[in-house]
C-alpha cells in the first residue's frame, strides 16, 4: 500500500449532538467511564473513501459507519472527529495502540488476526464478497476468469479470498483504495473485481456500466474497534449504539431496508 505521510483530520458536524463544554483538553473519561484521547471528542480512524460506509460529501465525512458511531457519540455528549488513516495502520492496530483515535472502523471484518491486536464491538453488519464485472461481460463466477485480471483492494478480506481461490492463469491486481479498484473494472483495465457486497452493490447503483454477477458466501461480520485491553467502557457504549433503534434507522437510510435479525 502507498501509505500516506500524514493523516488528514476532518470534523464531522452532527445535528442534534450535545457538545461538550470544551474540547482539546487532552485525555479524558466520559461520565460512563469510557476513555477518550481528547476531551469533548470521539476521535475515529478510518480510510476514505469506502461508500456507503464512509466517504466525503460536500466537505463532510458521511456514511453508514459514521452514523453508527454518531449514535454512540451522542449518548456520551461528544462531537465526532474523523481521521483519514492508511488502512494498514488501522488493521494492524497501530492507530489505536498509538492513541491516534478512540475508535477504528471502515467496514472492517472481524478476524482472529485483527482481534489479537484490537478489541471489537458486537458485529454490526453482515457482509460477503461480490464479483464486479463490466455490464456486457459474460463472466459469471471466478472460474470464468481463468487467465484474466481480477482487481482487489489491498489489505482487505476480498484480496485474501481472491488469492486463496485464484483461477488458473489469473492475476490478482491490487489497488490502494476501493474507488480505484472499481474504476479499474468500469474502465476495462481489468476483467473483474472482488470486494464487500455492500460497497460493490452501492457502486453498481450509481454506475450502470458495471454489474454484480455473483456473491461468495464468506460469513463476514463488521465490527468497531478500540484499543486492545484498554477501553471496555467505550465498547459498552458502542454496543449500546448498535443495539439501539437509531441503528435500525441508520441502516434503513443507507440500505433501504431494516437489518436482518
């Protein structure tokens, strides 16, 4: 991955949030006992863009993940600040270990490897992998891509799935972010691409030049993460947000239907 030399900090205005009396006061603890690195703020690390989970629109960071973490922030009387962070720094646990943020997210699949370096919330989204191809393609599955090029996003479970199931003679082509990966399919630079179904299906809705032909059942679940063995109270706050009626509203807002029970 072409890691960035700095992290861009973007404030996310949230209507209806009860803001703390003052911010920027250094490490603090909320009334519920959750630890935060900056008083009055819930600082969140993610890697942009990853529509519809987190992306920039009109100068603000928006998306389903942002709405979910906003629920937790509102309950604690905090405003949200988003730090755009290299994905490798997030999944390695370094962003949390180094106190760059309180919560790490990004449609992040819970895996044993990741759980060894960070603590996850309850799962908040079920995902699988989807096969993206040009609209006029006759490709129906991975086997149809023998000898072809398949786009993946670096450091994702989609990349792992393709490498473990690569058809004979096919080549996996890695891209730094999801938009570059999907644009490579749309532009004909590769024959197909594989990434999370929520992301890919959202892209297809906006780009009729591509389509999804199949999904691969991988049993993935997304989680929000906090520092390993360092913030059980914040995990409780996040889990309450995920279990709240406001979560169902956010899910319906972005995916058009209530979440499966």
